[in-house]
C-alpha cells in the first residue's frame, strides 16, 4: 500500500517536473477567442535564447486575423510587414484585402533574467474554422534565435507556436 | 637471318600495337561500394534513379529493371557511367518490389554484377529474373585452366629450346599445347563476353558478345595471348634462328598479356603489381616449361641430357627467386591486412595453392640436393627417380594451375575489405504533401553514424531550406529522441557524430525549416540491422 502511494507520488512528481518547461514557452495571455471577434493578443516572453538577451521579437500574422495593429513599446523599434491577404475581410463595412502580415519589435534588450509582454490586436474572421490558431513567433538574440513556430499541435512539441482556441461566435456580428 | 628476325619483330610489334588499338576500349576490377537506394529498402515513392558507387570506374554492360509483374525494362541507355553509375528509372513505376539487375566491366576485365532490390510502398513477390547460362562459369574455368596449362607446357616448353634442343616428343607436346592455347584464347574470349552479358551459350556467335568481350580488359589479354601462341606455333614449326626469335618473343608476350588484366595486375600500386605479375608468370613459364623436356631427356643417357640438366640447375634458382618474390608481393597486396576476409574463397584457393606448392618445392629441393649430382654422375637409379619426381611435379603444378584459374571467380580480400568499409548504408525516405527528405545513414549499423539529408519538394526537385534537425527514437523500447541539428545549406544537410546505440526500428522525425515561420516535421522509420 505504502509502496503504491510512493510510486504514485514519484509519478506525479515526475509528471510535474516534465510539464514544467511548458511554463517557459512563449504563450498568449488570453487562450480563447470567438470567431468574428476582436482580440487583444498579449504575447508573453519568459526568457531569452539560453542565457542571451532577446533583441527582437517577430510575430507572423496568419491568414484570417485582419485589421492588425501592434502596440509600440518603449526601447524597441516597431515595424510591420504588410501584404495582400489571400481572402478579403469585412471590417465594419470596409472590405480589407491587405494588411499586416508580420510584426517586428527590434533593437531592444530583454535580458534572460527578465520577463516582458508584446501586444497587438486584430480581428478573427468569422470564416475561420473553430480550433487552434497559431501565431508563429521568433525571438532573436545576439548569436541565435528561439523559433516558436511548431504548429503541429503535438503534445510533446519542443517549441510550439503560441496559440489560442477559436470558438463559435455569436450568430450576428 | 638476323635482319629477318628484326623485321619479324618489327612486324609483330606493329601487329601488337594494332591489336592494342583494337582492344583500346578497355576498362577497370570493381567492387560495388554502395547503392542508393540500398538493396532491400522500402520507399514511399519512386526514387527516380538508382546510383551505384564503385571503387573504380566501370563500364555498364547490361542494366535492366524487373517490375513486380516480372516484365524487364532495358535501362542500359538510361545509365551514365564512371565510378558512380546513375540509372534513371522510368517515371511510372508500379507499387511493389522492383529488382534492378546490373552488370559492369572493370579495368581488369572482370565483369561483375548484382541486383538492387527496392520496394515502392510495400514488399511484393517479384518474378525471378532470367540469369546467365549456368554452364558458362564452369566452362570459363576450364578454359582458363587450359590456357594456363598451355602457357606452361606450350610456350614454356617451346622456350626451353633456348636452354637445350627440345627432344622429339617434347617438341610435339609443346606444339599440341600451343594449339590448345590458341583455341583456349578464343574460347575464353567468347565466354568472357557471354559471362559479361549473362547470355546463354547459344549466343556465342552473336556480335555483341564479342564486342563486349573486347571491351573488357580481358580482350587485350586474350589478343596478346593468342598472338603469343601463334608465334610459338610458328617458331616451333620453323625452327632455326628465326624460329628461336619467334619463340623468345612469344615467351615475352605471354607474361605481358597476363600483366595486362586480372585481379593482381589492377591492384594498386600498379607500378609494382604489373611487373610483379610479369616476373611471376615469366618465372613459372621457364620452370614449368623445363619439366617435360627434362623428364624426356632423363629417359635417355647422354651428353645432351646432362648439358640440359646442368644448365637448368644453374638458371632455376633465379627463376624460383623471381617467382617467390613476386608471389609474396602480390599475395601481400591482394590479401591486405589480416582479417575475416582472409577466409574468403580467394584465401582458400591461395591456401590450397600454397600447400601444393610446398609439396612441389619439397620435390624440387629433393631433386636438386639429392638427385641432380648423382644423375649427372651417371647413376641410372638417380636418373630414374629424378624423372619420376619431375613427372610428379608436372602433375602437382597442373593442379595448381587449375586452382589458380578459379581465382577468376573470387574477388581478392583487398577488394572485399574496400567494399566492407563503406558497405550497406541505410536509406530512409520521409515525406508529407509539401516536402520530402532522403536520409542516408552511413555506415548502416549501430554505433557512430553520419546521416546525410537531401531535401526535395513534392516533385523530387532539390528544395532549399533554412535548417534541418533530426530526432531519432525507439518508442517501442522507450528510447527517447536523440536530437541532432544538421549542418549544411540549401538542400544538402548532414548530421555527423551521431551515435545510434542499438539496431532495430528507429523512428526518425525530420524537422525542416522551410522559411522563417514555417517548419515541417516529417516522421518515418529507419531499420538498422
């Protein structure tokens, strides 16, 4: 009896230890959004590349998240890469066919010991499928990068892209 | 007469040059080092081509692909030659097990061939491919054995006429062997072609068989040997000084011919091996050529016999010295460093040969030390025993020559060792709908390996990517992924210093960075023996 408890304890401890690195992933603060709704993405960067400080954060804006506006950040240069959308999206009566495809905060310095958040907002198209939606993100440091671009959704993924779950929105928007 | 023999020599030299030019398309003895895909691999799609890497340049002779339904497609025209053969496969290969049968000629003239079996999708039963005639190999061995015997007792005996006048019967024996040799040269040339193409005996007269044979280096050897036998025949018939000149020329051409092709002659360093083969064969011709005339001479008492025996005894130490020195050199090169390859058929033939030679040398020593002097002194008993001993030598060396003809079919250990060093890389092919990767694991065995990764797009064209890393695991045995980042650029990547501790089925996950924000992880399996 005692032995099985001990085993269970070890198993739980091991599980906890194994799942710990998940907290060190780059993640989004809000994990769920409705289709067709506006979403404020708060990207949490928990550490640098190994021990190196983060100098740039690049976020890819996938198709279906439109009317994107990043929030400027003191000490960082903000740039966007724009381009045509594959589809067209209705923004309160205006049809949008192009917009931000990538956001780049650069020339900054976020030491490994510190934590920071990067914010942008936009709208999820009502035509998207419910389910996981990924924002592939790359942290760039002095001599390397951390690429959070795994969009397979695999449980064991080393470096999953930050994601949220899209759910069915209200029938009328 | 002197001017005649000089003219004769010039004529023969020109004829020889002509023959050389005729046989100039000679190429190299090769061992297959690796094939891609490796034989036995199961691929998800048509590999597009099969590449075969050899240890030296080869000429493709026959290449065909046998589909799962047994139909054969001739791919010789789709094969590009050199040290690495690339066989472009038809685009519309069906699912199932295919067999690529290939045959190539190497510089030493020996054709070699094998098959690469690969399956697309799954393994299926493939109809057996038609092979060559089973009679060709034994006939080729018999032909080679006849050739060697004819060299020793035809040209060798004829050459003994330079030491002592040939007695009557020896003269006829020499002539008979020279004629056998002449036919054996033609016969083996034809069989070489049949063997090279894997054709049946009934195809003996078809022109491709002969052109193929002439295309191998054995072509020159057979030409020069034929010429040597012809010269000896004419020399024996003609007699006199002109005849003697022809015989001498023949005795030079014969070892030269053997130095032009064969396992030994093409081993590196050729500066050493070719002269060694020449000396070896020349020494043997002198020694063995003397046996029959000596035996006949000893049957009759007389000045002639004594003179011949005396001169033979004076020269033979040099000939035997040359044979031993060159023989040891060649054996050392051919055997390479001691190892399991010494137990190959090549090694077995060498061992039996050495055993027989030990007996021959024991006899020769006994003849020399115990019998020669009393025989010369007129001891009839000693002469009789010397004669019997010499005849025993003839039988033993005939066995040796027959044995040596079997070397035609056994690659020497050095070639085996070369092949073993990089043998059997393992291939794995992984793909999804957008990108695929071909992995080559070298060597294909547990332990330290390197893995080459070739990235392609869905149309099999090289795909330039930003990075690749591998994760190898054995989930069934609870072995967590061994992860390694590949180095390289564009479509060619490489993982070195990777150790795969066990054999068995490894799950390999290849993560390919297609762009800044795009990566794909494709999973496949890798079966390590």
